[in-house]
């Protein structure tokens, strides 16, 4: 069960992460140093004290819009998302329909959609389809069901902690949620979530709180099942990536709460890589395909580089595909908005095109790294495991993009 010490530890970790991000330079390069961003009010390459923070302002005429220094606010969100590409073929797990049948009711029970429209929206997300596209090579239906349920649970609760008008705008509630989840993940297989009053959070025991506690109980039961099949090393890896995820979610909540500030491009990358929960998903991929990288292999510099490039391809694609919907409701916590806000004279279409180039760069980088790593490990005793791992991350890249484009969760035109 989580304690005040757990809260203090999470607070310290998140504060340290936040301080590190705010110390980064506000300039950024369009991937690997080819595109330098300058302040629109100065020709100097040295940032001023405010440079990491770009503010959103409210205009009576145009509503919420990004305000760039020395330039008028954006006139609107009229832009086209370029065609996105992944060099790896997308496929679907042959037992998708079986997995979907085993997961659909569980997902609805956790989400408890309040009306028919909300239920339809959840079904439109097609989470079992996403996981069966991301892990078409899962070695066990049971583990694929576990992975689908866990990622669905993260999806559902992420909508609470990440939504700008809901939990994500409140650091205290975000911390409360993080402590509850980490309490379960760090505890014994039968661990239960602590009650809200243990965190001194002023919640009423409302239907919303009861729903949250039911969701946490579902997580505890699911995690108990998974731990029986997951190695201690893989279990620790999953918990560690979830800790990093919540560190980033808290920093994200801080930005959203404080006058809708936006971080610099580089700081946003660091936040997004962890807040997106892609790294925990990659650990679930290991679990589902039946591999368990040793620590030396997992920490190998080239494999880390590949993992980051694959992760960036996934979340940058998501930012592009979802940004029109987000900008339409005044949510600017996405890469196109941040690129646009950081440079004078750039249209929103220009910013979108730059981010699309980033996606293509990540795709090319993964293709190049894949060939290099395969050549380097050909004689290694871990060669088969490494090939399976990297190929599985390639499946995540192609599967995620295919899912984004074939489901109605986001408008893509």
C-alpha cells in the first residue's frame, strides 16, 4: 500500500525531471542538427530567460490561439496532414477476433461509459485491434489478452489524467492517481489500491470515485494474473517504465495548469516519450512475444537508439493525426503546435510539414539501425532474441500507424 513516503518520492522524481527540462535550451534543431530555430525577436542564438515557455493567449475575436512573440495569433487550424509512411509491413494477429471477444466486455466494465455515445466512442477506439496489429507475433493468446487489457486500462485512465479539462490539469489529482497505480504495481499480486482519503485528497465518494476504485481493483486483479507469468526482471522493467511515465504525466499536468504554458521542442520530446506510455507498452510486447532481454542487451546503446527512434515515430504520428482535433478544442500540447509557436513566420501547415518530416526521419533511422544491429549481432548468442525484439518494435510502428488511419478515433483530413 502506498504511503506518504511514496508520494514524497514521486514528488521529488517529478520535480527533478521538471527542473532538468526547464534548464534545456529553447533552441531546437530539426532532427540531428539541420534546422535551427531562432527567436522571432532576436537574431541571437542564446535564449532569454523565458525561452523554454511559450504562452497561449485568449483572443475575443479568434478564441484560444497560440501567441508567438512579435507575431499575431494563428488565424485558424486549416491545414492538411501529409501522408505518413512506415517501411515495415503491418499485419494482424490471426486470433484477433478471439482476443477481441475476450476483451470487449472487460474494457466496457472498466470504462463504464455513461451513455450510448460514449460507449460507441470507446468501441470506435478499437483497442483490441490496436494491440493485435502491434503484436501480431504474440506467442500466447493468454498473454495477448493480458497485454490488450493492460493497454486498454492505460488508455481509459489516460483520458482522465491527460485531458486538459479533467484530471491532467490538476497536479494533486494526477499525483493521487499515480500513487494508487504504483502501489498496485509495486505490491504483492493481491495488492489493493489505497483509498482516496489516505492521500488527503478532498474527493467525495461519488459515482466517479467509485468508478475509479473499481478500475483500480480491475488493475490489481489483472496485474496479479500477469505477474504469475512474468519474470521478475520483466516485471521490474514494467514498473520502472511506469514510474517514468507518471513522472512525465505530472510535469505535463504542471504545464497545462500554469496558464497553458508550452515547453520547448526538446523538452516536449522528453516529456512525450515518457507520458505517452509507449515504453511500458514495449515491455508488454516482450511479455506477449515470449522474450526477456537481459539488462546488458536492453541497455545496449544501439538498441536504445532504435527503441527511441521507434517510439518517436509512434508518438509523432499520433501528434500529427490528432492535432487538428486537439487544436479545435484549444489543446496545444502536441508537436505541431509547439513547433508553430516556437518560430516566427511559420504557418501552421509549415509546422505540420516539419513534424511529418520528423516522422519520415525516424522511419529512415529505424531502417538503417535495423540493418546495422542485425549485422553486429549475427554471431551473438542473443541474436535470435534481439531480432525478435527489434522486429516486434517494427510491428508496433506499422501497427500503430495502420490503426490510427483505419479507426475513427481521430479525424485525419
